[in-house]
């Protein structure tokens, strides 16, 4: 905590992420209008007192859609990472601790998935599963799995040769107890750091899938789908694209800074 408090960037990033979470949770109370309600008398209106961030191509309030879009982006960032962690931790423990043909099989499958870029895997899976936010989150979670699995396995390989693990083995502790009591708790820090960085990548992936029509489906608000609709009106109504782009940039930047700060705070090699 002392390391954390000495880093102003970490505190600012934490505040930004907390603000996005608060906005997503309080969206029904913060949004001034219904995010899917159209008003053809206010099509592509510039920011004003009635519509602080303007309106889009069918008269929907941009501020309300940005606020509600935070829910889709945060869900698509957190749930896929939780899914990837749930699968990768036991598989990484098994692969790194057991070794042998089990390790070889799991790692060859992981290498095959890592050979394809993360976003390409997510797009292919989302296209196969069908366009929806749920399928997009599942696709992002599967695409993120190899990164966590390789990290978990590498951490186990490093930890299982430590002296305290050798001492526990010499005292007759079972393999399950060694893995669960001595190795797993020391895996948490690197996985937590990677989770923060992967949430940022998942937010970008969800926006990309929604931009391509494979994520949150209109008229439900999503930052990516808002950018997709705004590309046809960049010269007439640039505010339709400006604000969704700014919030994506702000959230992703804050999450990346948060990941770096977590690494510095949790790694004893950083003073």
C-alpha cells in the first residue's frame, strides 16, 4: 500500500476506473434520457443545454448512450478475464506441476492458439457463435485464455523449485496441498497484473467487435457500435464519434496505467 500511495499516476488511474464503474452501476440514475429513444426532431443536433453531448443520427442523446455503453464495455472487460482465469489457473497448475506428456499436450494446444493474433481469434469466434454481447464476451474469454495459461504455467515452473516448496515436499505434504497451499497463493500477483492489462485489451476487443456488428446489437448502446454509426457523419456531426472514442481511450489508458502500478506495488523488486 505504501508503494501504491507513492505513485500519483496509480491513484489517478484508480480514480478513473472507479469513476467508470460507478457510472456503469448508476447508469439508470445518471442518464438524462432513454438511450434508445429516438427523436427525429433533434437529429444530429450539436451539444447544447438540452443535450450536453449532442444527438446522433436518429436523435438519440449521446451522453445517455455513452453512460449506458459503459456497462457493455466493463462487462466485456471483466467477464471474459474471469472466464479465462477460471480455466487457466487449474490447467496452468496441472501443466506446470505435473510436467511430462500432460504439460506437452496443454502447451502445444496453447501455442497453436497463440500463433493467431488475439483479436483475430475473437473475431472468428464471435462470427461463428453469432452476433451478441454474450457471444462476444465468450469469444474474448477464449481468445485471452492462452495468455493466462502460459503465464500460470510459467509461474508454477518457477515456484515449484523454490526452497519452501522443496521443504514442504520433504515433510511429506501431498501434491494437492503443495499446489494449493504453497504455489497457488504466489501465483496471484502476476495473474492479477495480467488481468488488469487484459481487461483493457478486452474493452478494445469488445469495441472492435461491436464496430464490426459482432458485439452488442443496436439499438442497445455500445461504444463500438456508436463509432460504427458515426463514421458516416464525421464531417457533419463529429461529436457522435468524438465522445465514444474519448471514453474508450480514457478507460483503456487508465487500465494500462493501473496494471503497471500493480506490477510496481506487488513486485518486491520494485522499490
